[in-house]
C-alpha cells in the first residue's frame, strides 16, 4: 500500500485524512475521491490523450522491461544526464515527481533508494500503478496521485529534489509551472527539469517539419478520430522513411513532408517492427498535445535566474532539448508574520 500521509492542502494548511475511499479535510468540507487506490485531485481535462497513450503502451521506454527497451537503460540515462549528482546518491532523499506518466522515471528513483511522491494530471496514473505493482515497488516509499502542477496537494518547501521530466512544454505556461515547482523545493534542495528546445525544425515547413502543421490539423478533429488519422499517416509514410533510413539527406526532405516521428538509428531498437510501433505511438503523442511550447536555453536560463533564493544553477542543451537544475539557498530568511 502506498503512502497517503503526504497529501497536504496548502490553502488550509492541513494534511488530508484518509477515510475509506476518500481523503478528507473535515473542517473545510473537502473530499477527494480515491479511485483504484489513487487520490484524484483533478480530472484529465486537456491531457486525456496522454493517459490513453500510457495505458495503451504502459511499458514504453521502461528500463528492465520485458520488451525492446529491456537492455537500453533509456530512462536511467535520460534522468542521469540532467541530474546534478550521481543517482546512486539519492538514497533516502525525498523527491516530488511532477508529471510521472507511466512511472518510468519513478522506477529509476525508487530503485536508487529515494522516497517519491509522484503525480500526473491524466489517468496515466493507472498504468503507473500497474508498473509499480509488477516491479514490487507499490509501497510506503511511494505516493501517487492524479493532480495538477498548478495546484499540487503537497507541503511546500519539503523536498530534496523536485523532478519534472518531459512535462513543462505541455503545460499552459512553462514559466508559471516552474515557479510552482520551485515552491516545493526545500532550502538546500534542487529543482530538476527539461523542456523542448526551439530550433529551426520547430517552425512550419519548408523551414521546419510538417509535423508542426500536422498537429494543428489533428487537433481540429474530434478526439475519437485523432488516433486513426495519425496512424493512417504513419502507415503510409513509415515504409518510405524506412526505405531511406540510411540517407540523412532524404530524412531531412521527408521531415518537411511527413509527420512521422522516425528515430532510426539513434534509439537503438532491434528491428523495423519496433520502430514502426514507436512511430505510431509518438506521432500520435506529438500530434495531439494541446500545449506544445518550445524555449531556448537563454529563455530557460532567464526564468531560473529570476527565481527567489536561488543558489547555483545550470542550463544546457541535451536530452529532450533544454536540461536544467537549480539549487535553493540553504539558509533562507523568513520575514516575521
């Protein structure tokens, strides 16, 4: 059973109390339903497609899974690249993970001995739970909730690390989300984030990729038509991508004609079929996100530099685009009430 004691209402400055299938704030008539053992502080709203994606492909990019990612260590490598310390040193550290998806980064942190409070805005939390149970990590070192990054049900200034991977670009305002995450970092703690980077490919064709235009077309369709529409393009274009898989010039040309997310060869998957399935998944994913922001390294640097009580920080290219970490000062002067 996971830990329910961590959930906190900052507005009323009080912990929630578990009562059967609910979390309660008795003095304020607040009830939060618990469904499938997971408190639901928010609905999926604009992020429903992410929940569908993770429940359809629950072990995508999961380290040590019984699929094509078994020996790739994709999640560990991605997380270690942005972390300011060796992941082996996070043992017994308190971690808040914002936007956990299927739990692939949660798994890495729990395996390294951290105590993780994790949440996602979508019903991806159900896939997350299945993955943790399968790996025998559904225990008191983990709490899991469906919640919004703009209204997190946790105590502020309480975490050694606040981690937000592959998420900020999908929130209404990445800058506001960063400010909210920073509130959760305790003195001496660290914020760890990434963000899509603005590059020329982010523009519309012919300078950028057709996928940027395709996303707007897809979002215009009714929700139930979006995946079949996306899949039909992958089924048409993927064989062409694969035929020219070893030609960098042709891939650049196809980028401006096709919306397909084509990751050969750098993802390291074993065969054509697994690349095809990954293309189906990520083309749909990249074509149905309501918010799809990009930022430069300088823009993220500017946001972090303006955070209160910041000690040391670093912003650099890598991974998902822009990687960054920021430490909060250990000694913070609190004004008298």
